[in-house]
């Protein structure tokens, strides 16, 4: 069953993020895809989301598609104007890539190309409305298309640090739903009770909610996130648990698996994010009983 059909049927969907290479050696990309083929519903492919120059998401998605793996690509306006975005969307559709997540592009201040010019011709709402227009058979200048695409399009909730930030994101999600978003991806949050509250608040959008689960690779990363990304709500108890474990890599995998199990009762899916440790995706799925 396709990702779109499972989403509409209310089934629990499992997504896994896999990054493209910084270069043309696709062996690791393809190996990671084969490792999870048949165990997940779709691979999510970012498009230089952290401002690091890599092979673009569309190329990665097409490579996965050729292997019979359904894909979802990130779309944002940091690097492209409205002309290029529309062209890329039409290209994606005819190449078999018909699932999208509209995201807010991360700036280039901390990227490996800090002199790159940021475009941001269209924001997230603008891109969602662009997708709607293309699906209705016209471009942003009002010209008719020769054949129109059809996408399954999601949006994201950006990280936040406090209740006021959560309220802003809930309001923003409602606007994205009005602009055509069909599902919502949340940021990684390690406090299940707080995540439950966020999911409950987002139900007003009437969209499927898919939380992200982030693989903690080390005590250092856990500590960094707890200080610099307080919205993740990583507790001292969790950090101590990883520190005391005789196998810290495996402990991070177990924590991710536990989070996924908990989400089965409160959400309609999960997106697993490993940031370079895609080879651990099978172990995370094993830990989650998937």
C-alpha cells in the first residue's frame, strides 16, 4: 500500500530520513535504502537542509524510486526562486516523486558555503499555495499547464522552546493546513507527555500528525541538545541513562525504539532521523518491533 493510501486510511506510517552524499558515490545511499526496503513506508530525503552542499533531494529520490522505494522530498525556498521551484515540482512528478514536505530552509550562516546567496522568494505558505496552483493546472503567472501534477504534501512544526512558541507553531500549522498541507511532521521531542500535549493541540488542524524521533549518538550530543535545543526536552535522567550504559550506541537505539513504541498509541506515524547513522535504521526498527 502506498504512503498516501496508508496515510488516508489512518494506518501508522513509518518514515526514515536518508541523506544524499556530498559527491557522486551513491553506494552508501543505495545500501541504506536497501536495508530498510519493505520495513518502512517511505524514505524522506532532505535537500541540503543544514546548508551543506550535497546531491539534491530529487536525484536521491529518483535513485530510490528505481529500487522500488517510495520517497518524500523536502521543498523550501532558500536556494530557489518561484520559477525554479515550479520547474522542480513538475520534474519531480514526472520522475515518479509525488510526496513532498514543505520545510523552512536553514540559513547558510553555519553552512559550508557561507557566501551563498539566500533566495527565499517563497515562504512555506507560498510554496504550499504554489503546489495547489500546479495541481489545479496553472502556474503562478496564471498560465495553463499541459497536464497537472498531484502530490501528497506535508508541512512541519518548527522547534520551539516555550509555551508561547508552541502556540505560534500551532497557529502556523493551521495556516499551512489551509494552504493545502495534508500531514504534519513535528520536531524531535523526548518528553512523551509534552509531545502528547502538542499532538492533542494539533488535532484542530484535522491532519495526521507524524512526530520525529531522533537517534542520540552520544552523551555529548545529548548534553549539547539539552543546552542548545531546549525544545527537545532531553532530561538529566535520560543523559545519565546513556552515560551509565555499557553500550552507549545501543542505548541510543533502545531509546529511539521506545519512543517509536510510545508513539503508536498517540500519533499516526513516526519519522526516524539519524543524521549520518542511517546504517542503524534496521536496529532502531528492531528495537521498535517494526
